[in-house]
């Protein structure tokens, strides 16, 4: 079983180690324990008392129309509640997480987290009440220097910025954002951290491989000096258009032993890849996270995964990237050889 499949890092080994140390700064022992749980429990099919991590969607809405994203489709808009999470519901979720000593939350899932007008209050509430690691994912369009300073003051641990391509490629995918403005913004964030003598939030830039495959060295040289880590993903079939899919043999998904995913309306998805809500396992407005985590819907899905039958019997698994077979491409980057994984029979065109 491969943990964190579908992600590869372009940063050097030493920089990746520094990223992990800075990510766990202030609670390094708890961070190490959390990482052990994350990697070990799925491999032994151990159901912990409470999830190791909870994803909380602050908003299912996004102000961009990126061509590879499901949020742009009519199907998504029809099936998924288009809203931002209420602050009272968020507090209910955090209060239970704190009671069970949850280590980490990620304030994002499908939409743009900073669409939610309460996001800064939500980060503060989570940190003040004892969540050790709070992270979020953003396209960065709503951020500026003042807001980044506030994220530092709130002790946000980890900020991932989606950044697909260079120049016109970026501007086509992330329209109406501008490439030079976006890069300068990240440069300014880096300088603010240096000036204030802080390591958090660690800043990771995340891209999709086809957007940089023609110029990975240029992309790397732009972002390596101003970020803590550069990551890349293969191009995922978020639009569910692929038909010739080849799956791994005897695949068991790790997510059902790692995390729980809560949508902006309180509905709990089977996993972080059930974007269209084809398998809702509970609702935190009416049930506790604990009971959903140990409930019959989740346990039924775990039994199916133990038998390697997810693709056949669980709707989210059919188009998920985790069970798909990959092929390797080796590239030379910064005098290092890096293995780039791409899904077999996957069109390497952003938007397809």
C-alpha cells in the first residue's frame, strides 16, 4: 500500500527534511507520532479511536474557472450544496476534535477556502482551542501582505498555493490571476517571514505536471528560493472523462484509516476524492464525528477495501486517482534525477 500516492516533490532532499521539521516546529514529538499513525494504521487496517486528520471544507465555492476542475461543471453545481460553512457548525466540529486530541485539520476540500469570510476567525478558533496543525490550500488570489501577516499572527502552520505553469500557461489556467503578480506576492510572503524571523506558515507551491513539463527547471528556479517546498501532481481525471482506465492489482485505499472529510454543509464524504458526493456516510450537523468514523457506512466501505473491491463496489473509487496504475518518467532537475509519475492512458492536456 502506497501512502500519499499521486504526489511527488521537486525540492531537494535537504529542503524536504527542513520542510518537515518546520512543519512540526513547536510540537515536533506530536508531529512525529501523527506521521507514524498516518503511515502505519492503513497498512495494518487499524481503526483508531478518532481520525488522525480531518479535512474541513470552508467553502464549496470558487471564484476561478480552472479548466481541469470539477467545480466548474454543471454536475457539481447540481449535486453539491454551493455554500460556505457556518461558523457555528465549524466550532461544533472543532470542539469535538479537541476533545479527542486531534492533531491536524486542513481547511479546504473542493472550493476556495478564502471565499469564506470567517476564515481568519476559524483559524484562530482552531489554534486557540488546541489543534496543533492547521493548514489550508488556496489559489492565493485573495491574499495580500496584510492578510499574510495576519496568518502568521494566527499561527497558521502550512499554506499550500496552487500554481499551475509559467507565464501565459498560468494565466490561461488560473484566469484572471496574473503570473507576475502571483510570483511577486509569494516573494513578499517569503520576505515577511525572513523579516519577522518565523518559519511558519511553511509555504508549499503545488502544480500539475503537464503545466510545467516543458520547462520544469524554469519553474523550479523561480520558486525554490522563495518557498519551503515545491510539489507536483499527475494530471488527475477530476472531470471523469477517462474510459480506458488501468487499475492497480489488489488495491486497498489508505484514506479510510487516516482521515475524515467534512463538506461545507456538514455532510461527510467517504474520502477526499468523493467530490461529487456519491457516497455520503454521515452529517456532522446531526451526528458526532466519532460515531460517523465508527459507523456502519464507514465500516462497510472498509470491509470492501480490505477485499480489494473498491473500484467495483464504491462509486468514488472508479474515477479516483489512487487505484490507477502509473508509469514513470525520469527527469534531470537541478542535477538530480526525479521520478515523475503519470497515470497510464491519461491525456496530458490540462482540461481533458
